[in-house]
């Protein structure tokens, strides 16, 4: 292929020379004397090779174009950003304000429902507190009454102790029951059980009381 390319170059050069001689053949031209022939070798003209673009160079060129286009795009974005940002920010603030308003309304509605639901509970709590206060008052009153009873009983025991001391009850040798048995008796009382009790009154009063009770027993069976 290279040899054919060189041949075409030589052929084109000879054709151009022939045409040039034909054009200038009819004109008188001073020509220098022909040079003596020599044995010098005429070199072939240097071949002109067409330089091919490698894939790497194509990739580098495309990368450079991409970087240039990206820089232009960033510049265009930077130029258009100041005009768009305020509007976008205002829209964001507006949306945020709407959300806050909705949350506030929901919170107020929930609080209102809770207050309405707590009203019966509050009334029930008040009634429970009132009943508890009444129970506490009644308990306190019962405690006061019981303390009063204990105080009265204590005072009564004090009076009885004083009376027994005055009457000499503690000097009696052995109060209680006494049993008497007589096995030799065929008729009459063979077993007698007596009970001795200490009472805070005299013998005369006992005698009168016994006769009175016996008289009532005798008169119970008589017709009126």
C-alpha cells in the first residue's frame, strides 16, 4: 500500500511537469544549459502519512467537552438561583406554618375532648371525697364516743373501788360458796350450799329485800 501511494505521488508530479512544459512551450524562455548527466540517485519524495485519532484522544476530547458543558451548566444554575430561592423559601415557610396551624388545632380539639371527658370523673371524685370525709367524721365521732365510754367505766370502777375500801370489803376472809353435808340425817336438810357474795349495802336492806321477794312469791299463785 505504501509503494502504491509513492507511485501515485511520482506520477502526479510528472503529469504536472508535462502540463507545465506544454503551457510554456511556445514562449521564448532562456534555459540554462543542460547539466551533465551524473550517476546520482534521485531520492523518492517523503511519503505524507495522515495521522489517525486514537480512541484515547477521542475519550479525552469528550471528557474536556463534558467538563466545559458542566461548567456552563453550573454557571447557568448559579445565575438562576437568586431568582428562584426566595420563592422556594417562602413556599417552605408557608407549608410549615400550615402544618403548625393544623397541629395546634388538633391539640386544642384533643384538649377539649379530654376536659369534657374529665368532667364526670371530677364529679365522681368529688362525691368520693365527700363520702370519705363523712366516713372519716363518723369514725372520729365513734372514736370519741368510745373514748367517752371508757372514761365513764374508769370513773365507775374508781367509785366502786372507793366504796369497797370504805366498807372494808378487802378485810372479809374468804368470800364465795360453802357446802355443808350431813349424812346422818334421814329427814330434813342433808345438803346445804351457801353462797357468800359481797354487796355494797347493809344487812337490813338485804333482809327487807328478801322478805319483799318472798312475799311476792307467796302472792303470785293467789287469785286477785
